[in-house]
C-alpha cells in the first residue's frame, strides 16, 4: 500500500535553533492534536512547542500523551506507539 509521501517511521530532527523536534510518521501524525498542546482539556497524543526558559528559544517538540491521571502536563512518549521508533527529545540514557 502506498501511504502518500509521508514518513513510515518517526524521526527526531534538530532545527537551526538547536531544538529537537519529532517528525511524526503518518499514523502518529493522524492522531496528533492539532492545537499543539494549547487545549488543556485535550486527551490523547499531542506535540507541544517547548521553550527554554533561559534562552527563550524553541528547545524541543516531543510527543506527549494526555489522559487518565496525566492530562496535565502529560507524559512524554519515548517510543512511537505505531511505528515503534525512538522519539525521545531529552537526553539519551544510553
Ligand atoms: Zn511513528
């Protein structure tokens, strides 16, 4: 099956500002909340735009799950639930 030109797997890219941004795969992209975390009542997967408070620059855009007891601030997802790719944007533990 052809899934358009959208990525089959997630990846993490680094912007010119040094921000780590998850590039979602097509399945994850379809599930993401398009308000980018602004809606506080949203439950599900979202991709907030996080800013470094010291530099006031975009620091990272992880994938965050909101639901159950974790509607705010939510839980950062380490792996895509669809393609299984590593989508960590914080420091690697390895
Ligand atoms: Zn994915």
